[in-house]
């Protein structure tokens, strides 16, 4: 970057005049034979829909991981090309979760919430455990959105660092995913950062 008179950054929103930088995660799940379990006979399988249900149900409590810094929340604004509701849709780039079924073998979920400033290991832990929880509990995601049609029945995601940390600190899902000690340590570190920033 320096060689070309540029700056490299992993900030989620380095410029107020340009779209932010996300870390979208595309994934599917294969069984022991290598078969994509998200593929159904006539569209997405129940396992895919249950995974989406689990992801949406635990998204709000996971925001402190998906948006770990003060700058992260500058990206999470309406009309900034970043999701602000726990919503899903078929091949819909305005939803938090995009279900892609255009090619059966490549049927997958695109999780579009995390910013480029996240810890990818923690993000994957939260996303995959949410999907697994959805499959175990057979959670339903509700209706898909079309276009940018976020209705009142879609949970608004925390777009405030303090509120996201409060939810994470009390989250039984974060406890189950990361363990009590790590949840407490992560919360303490981020609360100290927030205090210093404030």
C-alpha cells in the first residue's frame, strides 16, 4: 500500500463518504459423505431454514463480536449497505442473511453482518453455533424479505456499542458458544475500550 501512496486498513468504516467494509461469510454444511445438507429436493432443505432461524434468533446477542469497535457502528446505519435488521431473503443483498440457491451444489448461506475489523475465529464460532442451535431446535426464520422491505417483525440489530456489549454480557448464547470465562473477559476488555473511547 505504501509503495502506491495508499493506506491499508481493516476499519469497518474508514471513510464517512464511502460504503464500509464488511466480512461476509459464505458457508454450507456437508455430511460425512460430502453431500451438502442444505440442498433439498425442491429448494432449500429444512436444515438450511433451521440454520437461518438459529442465526437470526442469536444475531442481536452476537453483535459485540460482529462489531467489536467504536468505528464498527459507523458502518451499521440505514442506507450504508450494511444490515441493521435481523432479516433474511433469497439472494437478497439488503438482508442480514442471504440464502443462495442458484446452483444446487453451491446452495449456501451468506452472513452479511460482521465488519472487516472483526476477529474471524470468533465470528465463525458465533455463526456456526447459531446455525447448529437452529438445526437442533428446529427454529424457523419467519418470512423472507424482498427488496429492502424490513417490516416491524424483524428485530433491529444493536447499532450502539454500549447496548451491544450489554446484550453480549448477559447472553446465554454467548455463554454456550464461548464459555463463561471468555464471555466475561471479552466483555471486560471491550467495556474498558468503550470507557477509554468515551
